[in-house]
């Protein structure tokens, strides 16, 4: 069985997330999603999520491409996660290109950076919603 792992916050789940998860799953048989906890998002990324960790986890578990969801508590857990879950392929969006090459150096896992869906992002959704609320535009 070929295992794939990916990481993210997955807040305000959208079709760009689904595209990433579908393509990640296509690289193997079993997809593990390591989901950033609320505490990790706030203390390490200075991000507040709209949905709590438990709600984001519930959404991810309902997606047919996802086999397991586990918490991300630290930037440093990636190598230990790859070893713990016996991962073959480590996947991230290409906006992180090159930043996790060390995982391949320290484990047997291949690191793959998948292209993002260009026209959608959670940041853009939040920006658009904020602009609509100020301008009254639909």
C-alpha cells in the first residue's frame, strides 16, 4: 500500500482544497491529512480560523479521498509523521516549493509539490467577502 501525506489548515473548505486532495490521493492508496490545530495556527502562523479544528476535521473526514486526519501541533513534526505513518509520498501545494525538500533527505519519502488551483484561495475568499460587506456589492 502506497501512503501519501499532506498538511494544511483547510479552513473555509473550497474546490481548490478538493482538487489538491484528489490529486494527492491519486499518488497513492491511502491519504493522510495532517490538519493544523487552532493553537498551532494561532501561535505559529498568527492565523485565526473561521472553523474550529474539530469542525475542519469533520469536513475533511467526509471527503472520499481522505483516509485519516491527524493533528498538526508543530512545524517540526513532519519527518516524524512520515516515519510514524510509513509514508511514501509527501505532498504540498507548490506555493511551498522547495521548503520541505529536507523531508526527502531525512526519510525515504518522495516530496511532491502540486500546483494550486489558481483562481481560488481561502485568503482571496476572505478578501472578497470583506470587500463585499464594505461596498454592499453582490
